[in-house]
C-alpha cells in the first residue's frame, strides 16, 4: 500500500506515527528546552539491559533466554514476550529508554514484518479508565506539542495497529503510583490483557525497584530487565553529546576534562546514570572552572540554584523582565503582586512537593491560590493572570505541564524539594525520617529486598548534608549497621550508590555496615540463605570483599545441607544462589564458580544441571561440554541426566541424540525408570530421530 493510500485508510494512525517520530525531539530532562539542547536522538546513548531474576533466586524464565540484551534492539527485546518489567534506580534512564523505543518503532513503521508500535504512557494515567481510553487520552496529551492533528480515539487503541502487529504499551513510573493496592491492581489488569487470546497489546512496565512481594503478581515467567549504568566509555560519550548540545566548544576535549574532574572528586560512579550525567554536564557548561558538588543533595542544590538564577535573571530572558513586559500595562498593583509571587515561589514548590510526596492530591492551582502574591489583581483579566501563573511554573525548570496541571520533571526533583521543605521544620523532619526508617529496622529474618527500596532515594535527600538537615541523622542510621539487620545495611549500600554517603563524615557508618555484613555472611551458625544475602549486600558496599565472600559461599559444601536432606527445586540451592550473585558482579569469577558446581560430586544432581544451564545463559563456551558431562555422569540420578540431555537437545546439539539413546539403553530394564525412558524416547521423536516413535511405542506397550 502506498503512503498516500495508507494515510487515507488510517489517518488517525498516520497522525499518531508522525507525532511519535517528532517526540524524539523532546528531551526528558530538566531545563533542556531553555538550554537549546538538540533532540533526544542526538544526545541519547543507548543503554544496556540485563536480564535479572527475582530476589528469591528463582529464575524468571527458562535459562535459555537469560542472556543480556542490548537496547539497540530494545523494541524487539522488550516486546518479545506479552509483558516484561524494566527496573532502574532514580535517574537511571527509564523514561529516556521508553521514549527511544517509542520513537524507534514509529520511525521504522511500517517496515516489512515489523510487529510492534510503541505508545508511552505514565502509569498513573492508566488508573480509573478502560485501557483503550487511557491510552488515547495519554497519547493525545503527550503528543499534542508534537504537531498531533487530532484527538486520538479509543477505537485506535482498541484494535491492533496492523494485522499481526501489537501495540507495545510502554508504562512509565509504576513506582510513582503512591497506593500499593493501586500498583498491584494495575499489574493484574495488564496481566489479564496480556494473557487474553489474540491480544492487541504487549506491555513494558518501567519502575524503580519495588519489594518483591509487590511484583509477585506478575508470576515467575515475566522477564525482568535491569537498566545498566553507563560504563566509563559510555559516560564519556554521553558527556560529549550533551556538552555539544549545550554549545560547549570542542565538546570531545571538554567531556574528557569533565570525566577527569569527576575522577579527582571520586564522583565517577555517581555520574553513571543519565540524569546525573545530564545535570553535571549542565553545571559544568555553566562554569567549566567550578568545583563539582560532592554529594547528591549538594548537586541538586546547585542545579536548582542554577535553574532559579536563569529564571529570575534580569536579562531579557529572565522571568521578572518578562513579567514586567506582560503585566506593566495593568498598573503597579499587578506588578507588585507578580514580584511577591516570584519571591514566594521556591518555598511554594517545596511545600507542594512535600504534599505530593505524602500522598496529598492538592492541585498546583489551589496551592498558588493560597498565596497572597497569586491573588488575581482586579486590573488583570483572569485569562491573562492564569497564563502568567502557568508560564512562571513552566519556567522553573522543575515542572512540566500535564493533563491535570503540573508535575515534576523527575521524581527525584520532587523528593529533593520535599526534603528542602522539611529542613525548615526540624520536628517534622525528624518525624518523617523516623517514619521512613522504621521498616528498615526490622531484623534480618526476612528477605532484605522485601524492604521498601522505593523510599531509599527520598531518605537520601533527608540525610544529605547538601540538603542541610537540621539534625544529625548518623545515630539513627548506626542502628541499622548491625549483623542481624541485612535489610538496614542494604539501605546504607543503596544510599552509598546514590552518592549520598560519599563525604568523609559517613565513612564510619559505611565501614560499620561492611563489617556487619562480613560478620553475617561468615557466621557458620547462621542460616544459609541470609548468609548469601549478607554477602550480596557486602558486595554493594565493598565489591572486592563481597565477591570474595560469595566465592567462599559457593565452595562451602555445608551450605546446602538442608537442601540435600530434602531435595526440591534446584533454584533454592544457596550455593547456586551465591554463584548467580557472583556472576552478576564478576562474570569470569561467576562462570568459574558455576563450573565448579557442575563438577562437585557432593552437590545434588539437579543443582549441578542448573549450574550448567546458568553457564549456558551466560554464554560460557564450556556449557555444552558441561551438560554432556552431566548427561553421562554415573553418579547422577537418571532424571537429572535426562534433564541435561534435554537441555542439549534444545540447543540443537548432535550429542543429545546419542546421549538419549545411551540413557534409554542403560535404564529401560528398570521398572522404576520406565516413565523417564518414555520421556527420553519422546524427546528423540521430537528431534526427528526415526527410532524415537518406535522406542516410545515399545516402552509404552511394556508398561
């Protein structure tokens, strides 16, 4: 079908695709438009995705498809299954990733064989409306500034975008739904749509990490991906692109100098997320000779200060000059009220940020209406005054217009402003910090990743010296750094990774948490699984000590004693859990650990087979040989040997056919194993072996 005919046949779809292509021109990070930054496509550095497993240690899918995925083919990767979950920390690039996927799918539509067309939607927009209606409304709002020519209809999203194709629904910010019940209900709703016969949708749900119990509703087969931080080379590339977009001369050399400054300040690890890299680049571009902040709170303080100075400057682009130009004709009272409003604006934004952080539904309009400076002057027409109010909110660099008024450009900006509000009231600050730390003070008997990870970023701003907390939070945090509180030490590790605990004053706290987790994971009398959890947290606090501890746990033959006495799912093996954690942190050492498990005769056979499958998923070239070894191992039960042979069969290994014949020959006379022999023969038949059907019939007749 020609482009003209296609436009006539589906004008609403054509309009949607064109506007989605233009959406890549909008950068998702603060103050980008006023800084004259180029398109997202120009500054976007593709991010890597890694397949992860639920924190219980159980696999989220078959080991065959657990190899890392690259965002260069993100639409195909993320749309491969009916639903997947994408996780990243604050500022980790979830929104940029989803926008890039939407733009990529639109720019290539309708390529031959293309089966996915992306539609990005905030998770909050999916509450309270039928899915097609919510998608139509959200897409219309999102694309209105991208030359969308019509209001998109429910019918557009009720059906497939083309025969055999799917809408790839890119749900952003699940964690920003404040009510836990609403989050779970939304996941159930999306799951129900994804599992319908011939559904028109596939779903990608992006979120900060949430407690495992909240996302368990998805089931173990829904793939989960982690957005990986930039590597050092990717950071340098991102810095060059951003600095070039900001108009910095010789951006390549400037990016190298910036990374050098970050190295000297020990801030490189802190800068490896897209939001942090963008903010640091903007600060550097504003004054290349300045020193960089040494904590996340100090960075946000400096960044918001930069935004406020740009907005309030007395030059022609400053909002005060523009306010005078717009309102001077209405007299001195209007001008006086406008200046009062601008003076009160920072505290107003902070107050409303705290209200929204606490679950308040107060609107921006109502908050402004409560200010003396925002009262409508009689001489100014109401429409002109409301336009002025909207203009100054939009000019802050912190907010963006939504269908319901305004929202913060990024959740971390809301958290920072809420913390800044609390600093002005020490008693409220203390109460809020105590409330948030409460769940982290629970003992280590429960999975530490069941803790409210989504609160860590906000806690970080409340204790960050850069946000000037009114009281010393160190004593209450020291209570967490004890061996029997793995969860509390996980919070400390998370705050360290966010850049909150980089200053010298926090070193004793971090060292106390390191020692607590080293003690917990080395305790021979401790329970096995918590010891592995403690080693995992130790690795987040101190990579070298943590990986060494995980390696020791992999080789601890006593760790799986309870498992070996009562064999069950091999993924509950704590030695294998330790190997998987090690593999995530240090691939070569993790692969060696799995290889040792494969050849450990003291380990349950099912665990040895699973270790070989993990090797296979990692791309280790020894994996097939390991599976062949296990399929021949006389010290393994027949069912474990059969599992190894079947895994080889899935890989198309020619050795699998011979191994299956050997297994049937060795066990076909044993009545205890006749069912397994039939299963092996059926596998031969599935592989196209001409004797498979005959052997199956012979064995079945003898039952």
